[in-house]
C-alpha cells in the first residue's frame, strides 16, 4: 500500500479548499484531541470514547437545554470533508478522523442563536470561537459572541452579537477531529483479518442520532438537505458514499440519518439494470469465494418489483450494498449505500442454510423497500418510526416472495412478526404504535422505539389494513402518498388521507372513516381477543392480557375497544367479511364449524365456545384436505389456544390437547407454531420434575420429522434438548467425524443445531474444537455465527463463565455480537443464572460500552430474564432495577418493566398449572 492519499471529492473548488484545510490542521487537532482524550481516560478508565469539554448542565428553559432544534434555521446544502486515519496515532494509540464542514442554511425567523448538533467532536478555534459564520446573501453576518459544546443535549452552541435575518442565507464553517472508535455508532472503525493481517475500515451508522458524531449537523429527520461529501483516503483503498463515485455526486435532498461514508480495501462485483448500477462490496476473500453473488442476483429483481409496486422509478443512479464485519443492527437503509451485517448479505452454499438464504432475501427486500418508503418520503419525527419500519417489515415478504416465489415466504410473517409481537403487546407495559411527538425527545427515548412493536406490530397492522382495503386500493393510495411527499416529510395521518381518497374513488364501503378505524389500532396499545359463541351467534371483544389481573395504567382514548375486520369461513366455505358491529353474526348449526380471522390477516386472537373448539380439533385430526387449505390458520389455532390458556380464558389442558393431531402434521408452519409455544413450557419447567415426562413429545417429533427436510432442525433440536439418546448419539457421531477428519460433512441446514447439541453433550474437548473453528472461520461470517451460538450450549458452568468474560473482550467476541451471546448463554438452562449474575455484576460497564441507544439492548434485558418464574427471581429483578437507577437502562428501560410484568405472570401461571401440566404429559407419555 502506497503512502500517498487520494481524494474522492465533490465537483467544484469548495471541496478542494475544505480538503486542504483539513490537511493543514491535522497536527494541531491531533495534539488537542490526544490531550482531551488523556484527561477523559484519567477520569474514567473504562471509557473508550472521547468526551469533549462541555458545560455542566443546569436545568433551564434555555434553547440549548432542550433536545429539539428550534425551527428558525433550515439547512440547504452541506459540504463535508472527512479524512479517516486507518492507522493509530503512534503516541496515543488512537484512531481518529479529521473533518471540515460548510453548511449553508436559511433563516426563516429572526434569531441571535445558532444551535447545531454535535457529539464527541473537538473543534479548531477561530479567533477563540468554535466556528466561522459568513453571509451568502446581501446582509452582513453578525459576529459570534460566544461558543461552547452542550454535552447533554449534544449541541454546538453559537451566541451571536447581532441577529440573523429572516429570508437571508448564511454559511457556517467548522473544522474538527473525532475518534474513529469501535463503538458501532456515527463514523467508526471495523477490524477484520485478511490473509493473516489485521485490516481496518472506516464505516458509519447514523440512525437514529449519530450523524452528529461525524460532523456538526441539524440532525433531525425533517431537516433534509443536499450533501456534497469528500473523503480523503490512502491509495489502494476505496471510498464510498451516497452519491455516485469516484467523484461523489451531490445527493438528493435527504435526512442526515441516511448518510453513509466508507473507506476500505474491499472488492466488489456488480451489474446494472435499466441504467441503475448495482454493486455488492465485501472483504476480498468473501467476494473471491462468490459470497456476494446471491445478493447481486436478487437485488435487481427486487428493485424492479418495488418500482412496479410503488409505480415509481428507483430515484438514484446506483444501489451499493456492503457487508460490514462490525455492525450493530441487521442492516441500514442508507440511501444508495446500504450497510449490512455480513450474515445478512453474504451467502455461501457450502456454509449457509435455507433459513440463512431466506433471511438474506427478506433483509435485502426490507432495505430496498425503504428507498421509497422512508428515504424518498421520510417520517417527520421519530414518534412515527413504526410507520417507516412497520411498512418495510410488511412488504419485505412481498419483495422476497417475488424474488423466490417457490418459498411461499409471505406466510412466514405469521411466525416471524405476528406471533412474535403478540407476546409483547399482551403486556400491560406495552405501548401504542404512535407516541406523542413531545414524549419522544432524548436519543435514548428514540432508540427505545426500535422494538418489536414498531417493526412487527407495525407490519401486522399494515398487512391487515392492506387486506381490508384490498391490495389494489392500498397500492393506489400508497402511490398517491409517495407522489405527494417525494423528497419531503410526512406523518402517519398523511398516509391515511391518501388511502381514504383511494377507497372513496374505488367506492369501497367502510364502517367508519379510515382515520377513525386505524386510530383504534395506532393510538392504543395491545390488541383484542374476539370471542365467538357459535351456538348463540354472539361476537364480542375484550383487551387481551397475558395476565388478566395486571393493572393497565395507560389510559386509552377508545377504552380498549377496536374496530375489527373479520374474514371468516363456515365449515370450510368463505363467508362475506364483516366488521365487529353486530352481536349475532356467526351462528352455526350442529354440523357446522366456524373459523375466524382467515389467513390470520387480522391483528387479534380468536376464542370460541367449547363445542366449536372441539369441532376445529376434529378437523385438524381427521380432515387432511381441509387442513392443507388452511395451514396458516392451523398455526393460528395452536398459538391462540396456548395463549388463551396463559390468559386463563381456556384451560391449559385444552390448549395442550390441540397438539394431539401433530402426529398427522408434516408442514413446517404448524409445527413451528406448536414448538414456539411448547418452548414456554420448557422455560418454565426445565428446572423441575415436569421436565422428564415432556420428553415423549421429542420422541414423537424425532420419528415423524427427521425425514421431512423443513422440520429436521426442529426435530433434532427438541429431541436432543430433552435428552433423547438416539438424537445425542447421532449429533455426536457427526461432530466427532468432523473433529477426527477435519472434514465437515454436516449439511448447512443442520449445522447450527448439530453444533449446539454436540457441544451440549460433550465437554471441554468439543468446546475447544468449536472455539478453534470459530477463530478459523472469522472470514466466513455465517459459519462463524453458527459456532458462536453453539459455544453457548455447553453444560459446563466453568466454560460458560469463561465465555461470558469473552463477551466483553472485542478481540474474542465482536461488539456487535456481545449482547446476543449473553442472551444465548442465558437461554441455556445451565447458563441462565450465570448470565444473570454476570449482567448484574457488570451492568455499569456493559451499559457504558453496549447500552444507551443500542438497538440490541432491550433484547439483552428480555433475554436474560425470560426464564424467570419464582418469587426469588422477581425480587432480584426489582432489586436490580433499584440498584442501577443512577446508571440507568437506556433503550432497555421499557424492556425491564416488561420483564418484571412477565415474571409476575409466570409465577402465577406455574403455581396454577404445574400439577395439571405434569399430569397431562405423564398420561400422554404413558400412552405412547
């Protein structure tokens, strides 16, 4: 690699001037930054990211003590030059980046104050001030009177000795330095091994509030602007940004959180479709192994599908997608430069399972869907995040289904989103889809919204909306909405307005305005259970709660009543859809049965009278043809029954009886729904005497499904988990052959579960072998991830404790995988208490390094507590909350309250159901 540098620059002299300015100040800024970093390290040895000097926050009504920007300044254009240093400073050992920024903005209301977001940046002083202000119109710019960094609210504050005038335009120039840290946020570094050498790349993750860590900016989604980006980088490396390179074109008008800039020595493959350049970037070894080919093959068709779906051409000249070794989220929809975890983009048939392939297709579809819905038209504020992510989480299945039509992937939304979010939204501590704008202010509050409610409930409710409007009407309104707000911002009610117009023009009859219908789903938390008495025909609804005794403290403007669309069938024949407004709509004769919520398009559960439940179970048991036509509803019947039992609406024995037909079932979705629910039984009883009799179910599944390709993983996982000797012998034989021959013949579909169960049945030898393979396969992310998970399965406490320690060492476990690994260990019955003790003992450090706004932090809180079902564990959980109130829980705050509520419900359920469950499993086991 040569020692010179290369500038990927904008058109025009301004970018060159900014680049030269950055070069001229590198020595002085590096010295200042190193001094400040040294001070910070002396104050807190555990802290790894810099904190520039800030004023001590004093509660006030001053603009700089408020988290929201005033509306008096509107950015128009940024010219940003950045120079990431991919080698550490020889004196301090720090990786840093140099930067300069020019932002042109218009004053829309007279003001003598400039607030612009800035976080963890140190600035060059100009005449004792942190910025320069110029006018680009006819009036003179006032001088800067004072300037400082406001740390809590993350502002660069500039007080002026005069007034910025309404209708005039100004220019703000800054020079700065920041740490190119390994904290996975803003402009950060990622490290990996290639050909035995450590490689360092600079990459970004701006969403939701970390663009301000890269350069000073008006970092709110409604503050859209045009961006010219210049990257200074070593010869032999490649620079990428949102604009088309090598000379980055000006971006379209866009939000700061969608920016991206990357410097790496990656390789790429590419093609084009209808003039749009498509490229896949990854480590050179991954590209050489063909791991980017599947993503390249599917990106073009999925882009074309969404062009047709939205009736709008792709708005950019290129679509770059890049796999990052260290990446906290699954992927990020940066406009024109989408970033992914390596496991979410790279496919290798020698290592990747069918489920890995399906995940890659759906994630690519999710991110490409955002290119219009989210990027072209953007939420005005984060309280409407659910619309952005919920929509992409819904249509990802449509895009993936178009790319891989033989998979029938659209049905998987029931398992992946609806059932998943039901478990959270059935808690009294849930929250509505849309929050009040004034209630979402801080970065931690914003990050807390990136949860299953926003993604999965959003997807489920929008799927329901699309169904009752019909797909044609939904697309008509959607296209009108996108056309009206292109390159702008909107709120969720703007979409309702355009969908209502489409419904009216199509003469579609609705029981109320779309706004009134959807408000019952958007503005109140939770969901209903619809109860149907087929003898009387009565239909009613109530708020479904897993713990019916839980106190709901969140008031509802609709008294927890919903306007509910119901698609239903009578004895296998579809009936006219109806809305829940009548009390006598579904009466059946003695020979008839009713099934409501056909294809589970509605976001609600269904309960029936005992007679209809019996008829449905008889259909499952004896009528294969009918069952085959309603696979999704079979999964719904199972999932509804188990959760109605947890809520004490039906008996637990009645729910367990729904599984008796499974000896006749071969389809994946019903089996997976059943096993997901039975997993709750294992969590509650795998430390008790109930666990033994439960083994009979694993024997049943193992014998039925081992020959069925889609259920093999389920069969091996459950059978080995419950100690079935035949299963354990099988996986140990496969694993031992790999250890003996160094040739891995285990099919990629089975590797994750075989590795896990072999390590669980083995000891130190198996664990050490898997660890050596984990290190060896670092360059093959999908295989490495399977091994990382499998290492958490050992039953040796000392190995699990050692593995827990590894999670806090980025040289052992990547930061992106740390919290997931802790959760994996907690999922192991032996590791659960070890992980809980570890998290409690290390909370302050874990929070400072991985917490705050981390997308995965709520998963950590939920994951280490999901097995809690005793009074002792409840008291520990409450004490944990009290002991760490000063440290805080950041984006895990709500998850902690949900964990407490779930633990209380678990305690009650175990006390009330343990004997009945033991009796049922004992009886069924004896009958086998």
